[in-house]
């Protein structure tokens, strides 16, 4: 995938996320997200810190001065909790837009010859700076779902769904996660077999590619098809009966 394509994805994803966030009132920012133990405000604050972290990595790539994405995972988690407690809800929404603008500005500042500079992601992986636009796009698309206002993977562009599905499957393969899925996509007529362990019982899943993607991301099945017995697992089962997928991030 080209760098320009990933930059375009980041722009699209940021707008998708912010438009989703803007549909929330100050009061309902405190309501539950799709993530266990996190409110919508937790998600929004996390996304602010994530953007700030990528800004630090861009500074590293641009100047050569090593600036970590986060001091540590524990420090990141504590900073999120502190901001959830102390920031006003309206300020979180305003600051989300401001930090997104700052990230866009800094992405535009990076010289062409610095995109392959190696930096270290928040998960400790050494990556080229050219990975940053897609990594941010991925965060934006997935966490827009976590805001729990009804957005689904069916709202993603098809290219994004394809890219996310590749990320999920490659991560399972990289970590030798024992999975054995036969995915049957009703919208394309294609099948995809994901198998990292022949010893693992095969799970067949039928549905629109975006529906299956949302399930594999650990965000459940879109409500619109959750009780459709032509989707989900084999036989008369519905998507509600599917076993939870293994974590991929």
C-alpha cells in the first residue's frame, strides 16, 4: 500500500471518528462504550493520547531526537484515568479536534526522506514512520465503533475492511494464535480459510465481509443481522451463537 493511500485513509478515518464523537452530548459521553470497564469518555481520552503519541513519533522521525510514544503502558493507562477524572466532557470533545488537527499538521511536515526512519510503537515494535498514518486510521475506525452509538463496520469503505481483515489474520499468524476459520462472504461470494492450527476445530462464519470483520475485531455482530439464521455459524445458529474470537491486539 502506498504512503499517499495511507495518508488518505488517515484523513478519512479521522473525519469518521470525529463525526461519530460529535454526535455525543456532554452528558452521554459518560455512558458505557463497547469496551469493558470503559466509558465513551475513556475511549475519547485514549484517542487523544494516541494522537499525541503519534505526534511524538513524528518528532522522532523528523529530528532524530528519540521521543517515545508513551513513557510506558502503565503510565499511558494512568494518564487516561487521570484525564477522564479531571477533564470536563466538553473539553474532551474540543481537544479531540485540536489534537487531530495537530497530528495532520505534523504528518504534513515530515520530509519525504524521513518516512523510513525507524521508531518504536506503543506496543514496543520497531516500525518505519510510514506506518503511522495507517496505524492512526485503524485506531480511528475501530474506536468509532467503541463509542457505541450504532456505527458498524458496514459503514467502513470496502478497502478499509479488506485492510483490517488482513491485519487481524496476519497478527494471529505472527503470534501463532490457534485459529481455524472458514469465512463465507455473502457480498462477494468468496470464501477465506484462516488456519494457524489444524488441531483447532474449524468454525464456519457466513455473512457480509464487514459483519464478519466486526465480529473478528471483538466488537460483536452488527445489530441489524444479529438474529439472522442465514448468517453466523453453520446450521440454524445465528451470529449471537458464535464463540468469541481470540484477541488480536
